[in-house]
C-alpha cells in the first residue's frame, strides 16, 4: 500500500440532454443518469446506485483483506446493499445502508470466526466510515457439509 494521503480524480462531462460520462485516469468510462425516482431513465448507473455499489464493493474488498490476514478459507461472498434515501430536516440524504452478507465456507469452516470477520469488515470499511448514514450488517453463513 502507498503512503497516505491518497487522491482520486474523477471527471464528469455532460451536455444539456444526454447522459453524464464519468472518467478517471485509465479506467473505462461509465455512463450516469438520474434514477427513475428522479425522472431519469432508470437504465443507467446514478449517483445513488454508484454510492450504494461503493458500499458493497468496499465491504467485500475489506473482508477479503481481513480474511486473508486471518487465514480464513472461504468459497464465495455476496453482499446485497440497500441504501435508504430520505428527507431529514429539509435535506435529502442517505439515512442508512443495510448490508446483507451471504458467505459460503468450505467443509470444516468455523462460522463464528467468519461472522466475527464479517463484522470486522463492516467496522473497517472506509466507504461506510466516510458516511454519516447508519450501517447495519446482516449475515448468513453457510458451511459446506
């Protein structure tokens, strides 16, 4: 890992009637539009879905690092995230994120250890730690038999 601070540059480009193009260094360009809830087409990534995706992605990346350091053998992890957008004191903001983590362990896996590491990943996720919204983690651990 490089020394902190890290800096991430993204450019957003738009015209009055089209999609927004999101670009960053050598990464593929993403197209963005308002979600259907805000009158958008509903078939493109939006700031709301991108933020929710960042929560899911960061949680899994954090878990992978923690599991590797803890020598936990695992087979698959799915993280479904629901972000809740609401109005708080006349300001629209995300008020919470619910993470539903489904982890598959190989035969002989220790579910208690895995649950502890999932909780540690949630507590150390830099994206959720950067947000003021409440985060809830629900886990479902399946040990192959």
